[in-house]
C-alpha cells in the first residue's frame, strides 16, 4: 500500500494536540511583542522624570525596540532559512529573559535605549522563525485560524502589559524597573514549552534531508508516512534576493507596504497612547485612562470576526474593507479634534475594532505567498520594513505632536492608512483554500488571479 505523502498528511490533517501546542507556544513571541511595546509606554510615565528624558530620548527609547526588530527580522529571518527553524525558536526566549532582567539595572537613557534595541532584535527574529515553523506544520483548513490566532495573543500581551504596568505604578519610584523586568516571566514559560519542538519537515526536505523529514512526520502524526508525493522534492538553495526577483517582487511590495502602513498608527497609539488621548482631553479628569483601556480591548475584540470569516469571505475582501473603515475612523478623529469626548473615543474604537483583519493577515500572507526556501526571509523582510517604518513614526510622534498639534498628527496617520487601502485594492491576492505549494508558486493559477481581478 502506498504510504501517505507529506502534502496530504499535513494539508488535510485534523487539528491534533501537537498542532494546538505548537500554536500556543508560537504565540508566545507575539505576546511578548505586544507586552514589551505597551509596558515601555507606561514605564516612561515614571522613568521619564527620573532620568530627565527630553523628547529626543523619549522617542529614542520608544522606537529602539522597533529598530531592533528591523535588524532581527531582516537578518535572522534569512539565517532561519539557512540553518532551520528549531534552533532560533528555542534560543529567542532565553535572550529575552537575560535582556529583560538587565533593563532593571539601567541608570542612563542610552543604556535603556541599547537594551530595548537588543530586545527588539530578539523579538524581530521570532516572527519569521515561529510563523514559518507554524505555517509548515499547519493544515490548509486551519492555517488561517492558527496564524490569525497569533495577532489575538499580541493584543492579549498589550492588555496584560496595561494591567501589570498600571498595577506597578503603585510600587513607588522603582515600579518601572519591575515593569521592564516582568517580560522575563512569560519568556521563561516559553523556554520550557518550546524545548522539544521538532524541526520543520518541509524545511528539511527543501535542504535534501528527506530521511530526517520522514522521521519527524512519523513522530508527529504517528504513522508510517513516506514523502513520495511531496511536490517540494528537490534541494532548493536559500537566496535572500529571491524575494526581490521578478514575480516575487510584487508580493514583497504588497506585504511590506500593507504591514508598514497598518503598524505605524497602531504602534504610535500603543507607545504614546496615554499622551495622545490626554491631548484630546476626552471629558477631562482621568477619562483618558478609560478610553485607553477600552481602545486596547477593542483592538483585541476586532481580531475575532476575521478569524471566523477568513476561510469563508476570503483574505482579499477582509483586507480591503478593513483598511477602508480604519481610514474612516482616523479621519473623524483628525478632522474634529475638539469634538465631544464620545466622538473622539468612537473614532478610536472604530479604528481599533476593524483593524483586526490586517493584523490577522500580516503573518498569513507572507507565509502563504513565498516558498519554503525563502519563507522566513519573506516574513523577515515584511516585518523589518513595517518595524522600521513604525520606529520612524514612533520617534517622530512626540515632535509632531508638539509642533503641529493632535488634529494634524491624526490626519497624517489617516493618510498613511489610506495608502494601505489603495495598495490592497491594487495587489491583494486571494489564497484561501490553497495548499502552500499552490499559493507560493509563481504560476498565475485561477485562485490567485481571481483574487486580484475579482470583485470585492
């Protein structure tokens, strides 16, 4: 009897306990990203006066982790395609533990900025590593759900950071030290959870290591599985420039652009959310705290509908309509900065509630549109472009707020978001229901062509 091949085993697999565990521990990196981003915004409220930070150092410290993500994603995504997913997957949380504890010992602004940059490298590396590993084990029926789950956990991380941060403000003048060191706790959990994760069989096959791949498949799925019908049969060399080659270049432009224009406003809101909302004076007093917490909650809630719709409605319509309503929400806030509190809060909530689809798809699209030998490289390039854009935007935000005021600042973010709408209408493909082989090949198959030229 002919043994089942890897493609049929993986692409049509049920959602096994192994896959659930893999999705859970993969999501730890996104949790830490959200946590680390938000906790610094709260810590700055306390450490800013203590370290006498001016706008330059506030912007530098806020943007340092994002700049580090640029380096980590770009360089280590490519390294992951060369040496495999498993090693980096296990190493990243160890590095985060060490650097998180080191933050508690800083005495100067430049020390903190440097450590934030190094943490950013580690977090940036985790995106191409973890999402590629998860993608290459995921069945087509559950791939969108499993990868989309990661962004939900990112928002869980932001909410957790807000709760921990505001609780530690009551710990006195050293509360910020415990805030910055607290990321070591979830990272320690990841060290143990990721330790026995096997290497990706699809990556092993792409490097000609078919016997090792076959052994992993047998271990994970508990069957005497061969790999005779796997289409990625030959050894394929990893080439960084492949993601910029004809055919793939358009895909790289698409994933890099939509991620960048989506993330710039989101990271600005999260990093300097308290300052932004206080600038609007929503209702006076401490109503801004309520508005900030509510906005964070809506960011998380907004991820749920896309997870339910992604396999039915499809990737392309979700992207286009999400960017349309995100633009609309920010436009209201930017045009009417002196409107009543409920108008300002509603604008932010609309933006937060509909931003889930691009968030869910920021790891689905690059993993589906590129082949195994450059999959982590593509995720790394997209992540790097988005984070360097977010770093520039986060660094500039205090200056823009001081120079032009809150209304023009939000209109700039509106224009940035509108670019995402245009790019999605122009380039967003449809990949629902396709295997990784079908969605990543350059042949203009009917599903991809219909996604680009079809109706919204």
